[in-house]
C-alpha cells in the first residue's frame, strides 16, 4: 500500500487506527504515523477543510471560477481530482494544478476555526479542539 492514495473513512477507537478506503473493496486499518496527505505535482498538499483558490481554468465556465476561493471537501483518487466547495452551492472536481492554497485566516477567525473542528476533519476524528455544540 506504500505510495497509494486512499480516503480516510473513520477512526476505529478500539484499535487506535484509521480505516482507509483504497478503492473497490480494498480497505485497510492504518496507524496515524503511516498516513500522510497526498502531494500535488506543484508540491502543495491539500486536505479536507483546506482553503484554496481556483486558478488556471481555460474553458468558458472554468474561467468564471478562476480567482474564487473555496474549501477542499475530499480527494477522489479514481479521478485524480479534489472535490472543492466554491461559494454557497457550487461543488467542482478540480486537478491539483488548478488549486492554490490560500493563507490561513488570522485573528478571531483562526481561533474560532481551532475551537470547532469539522466533524470529518482529522482534528475532529482525533477529538482535538472543543467539541461542536
């Protein structure tokens, strides 16, 4: 499984391992020290909840998305694309080469983000931060 890209589906508390789906009917339970985020060709790693900017799209519909920011929902290994939520309603499948990591928010927004990890983020799975009410 070394070098393969999978999707973390859940944390199995009884074993202290993550359940990782590698595609059709191939699931493994792996320790956290055996996992890392996929690295894009540009050298940027994107993970769930990362804030990104859309860049370099050339189609008419794509050009309208250039410059917009959004959040990575997940990586889809079968398509080699990231599912990105852009705006309130739009979800797009984009190549890593069409994404640029945005700087982390500072001040109050960063503190609020640190206190309330998303349910399926790594911090949420590990139980870090304050529990969401």
